[in-house]
């Protein structure tokens, strides 16, 4: 897993590199095998064509058997090539599906932030609840994989977890209509759902401060000194 900066450790990077090399080597071997099969098929087709142009000799059993054997071999080679094609198609479909799921998850992380969903209800946090729910019901894996929006489905499953269900209910009570400003007076000492300490704000980039400005202003009211 990459760290917060999106970087891998040396050990993880070496593992990824090795996996990639193995994948490339496996693909090259499959392509070489496919090429050999196609060559064999072309040779058999040529031999059959040549055999078909020869004068028929019903009395020559050896010639009849030889042609039958070639037809059988051609059928066998075509079947091998068909299986190979289906395996490759299935691999491509699987990779495309995994890519689509990852994109959906990435989009969900951008969409379901703590600022929008509430404290402790961002996608990464709720994902912990999703994993617990999956451990109890493996059927959720299929639900996520078959969903048109896997990221959103994974998030909704995570909200079924007891911890996040209670957290979401509390957030909804304090912030109806998904408002991120508490229903309490300005004089209240209750900490807002989205609170930023001075230390955290000091480490933010200009873009992060701009994106979270309303919550930062609310947080300032509770800073000491």
C-alpha cells in the first residue's frame, strides 16, 4: 500500500517490479505459444490443401488415414487457439473491470470527504466499516463488483456497520440537509463536526485552506490564545 504521499517502500516497490516482470514474461510466453500454434495450423492447412489436390485413391488406406489424422490435428489446434483466445479475453475483461472499480473508488474518495459527509465519515474511514461488513457477509463483494458505482456501494455498505451507522445518525441529527454548520448558537462550546486545530491548519497548503475555509473559521472560535 502506498503511504499518504502516494509512495511505496523499497520492499513494496521491488515486489511490484517483480510482479510486473513476471506478468510481462508470462504474456511473452503465451504469445510465443500462440505463434507456434498458428504456424502448426498453417502447415496442416497447407498439407490438407496439397492432399486435396492429389488424385483420389480409395484403395490406398494409408493416404485416407493420413488425411483424417491431419483433419483431426487441425481441429485440435483450432480448439487450443479458441481456448487461448477466451482466456485472454477473460483476462482483459477482468483488468478492465478492476480499473473501472478503482476509478470509482478514487472518485468516491474525492466526493465523500469529511467536510461534506461529517467528522469520521469520509470514504477512507467508512471503508473500515465496509471491510467489517464484508467479513460478516461475503455477498457484499459481489454487490460492489457488479454495481454501476462500486465506490458509492462500498460506502453505503460501510454505513451499515454499527460504529458508522451511529456516527452517521448523529451527524444527520446535528447537521440536517447535509449542512456542515452546527445547529447550535455561536456562543456554544460544542466542538463542530469538522474541527481543525491550529497545528493542522499550519501544515495545510493554500488550496486546502481555501477548500476548508468555512470550517476553519468555525474552528478558530475554539482556539486558545
